[in-house]
C-alpha cells in the first residue's frame, strides 16, 4: 500500500469542510483547492486535519495573523 503525502501548512480554510467535496484554503497569498475530501480526521480551534485520496493535510490557523501583523514597538 502506498503511503500518502503529508502537507502541513499555515493558512485559513473556508468552512465547512465536507466529505466528498473539495476544500478551499488560503496560504502564501493565494486561494487553493484540494481534491475531494475523503476523511476529516480532526478539527480544533487551532488546526484542521483531513485527507484526500493522495494527500493528508494539516492546516494550522495559528501563524496567519502573527505573520501579517507587525510586532508592537
């Protein structure tokens, strides 16, 4: 059995993520779309984990705002 590729990124996900439909997420300044979601592994306030046929995604929401906002002086 072939192992799936694992992708861990920081970004925002357009919710809800629905099994059988593609997921849309924003990362590195662009919107991207996955293949059909086959399984939703875990959803928390800080990240979402789900799988397509070939890829396992972990999208972390935590770094998005801190990367955009400048540090306070």
